[in-house]
């Protein structure tokens, strides 16, 4: 067990990533990440915002989320990738375009050592908005 020196939370691994304080905004979430990951997160955020400009940005499940009456799409930083969370139906619809990426039901892992598929991120976000947005 390891105890975080800031929040005193007990975690199973030393230096395990966690949020001592939950971020209040996507800006705060991105600011909490490593310098090397911040530009990639901002790129994902911009791509989603361009695809679904009418969605509201918020934090849900401690992740950056785009919302329109309900959660539309989330993204988050991980040690080796950025997770994009459009839901299980989207990963099926975009299965062919997602070849070469690690995908599990509702999750797309965009590795840090690979260029971000900006057009695909936009297409997935737009599809999710069309499917899930509520007025």
C-alpha cells in the first residue's frame, strides 16, 4: 500500500495516478496532467468541440465530458494513452476505421506514441451527438 502525501488516500501502487481533488472543469483537468500529455488532450478537446459545438463541456465521472441533455462523449488521460469513451454502439459503428487501435466495448485507446486521428475523433463525436443529444 502507498499513501498519497497530498490527500492521504491509500492506494495499491506507489505513485498511482489519482485525483486528490476532483477537477471542476476541463481546463482544470488538463492542467492537472503531465506536460507531455496536455497538448494531446487539448487537441482531442478541440476536435470534439469542432464536431459538436452546441454540446456543453463539463466533468462527469472525473473525466472531460461533452453533454447535451445527457453525456455524449468522454475522454481522459492514462499513462500510455488517451481514452476516448463514445459508448459501445459507436465502437461497433466505427469498427473498420478503428483497426490498429485497442478498442473494448465503449472505449478507444489512442496511444501516446501514435498520431491522433483527428478526423476520426470528429466523426465519432458527431455520430454520438446525433445519437444521444437531447434538447
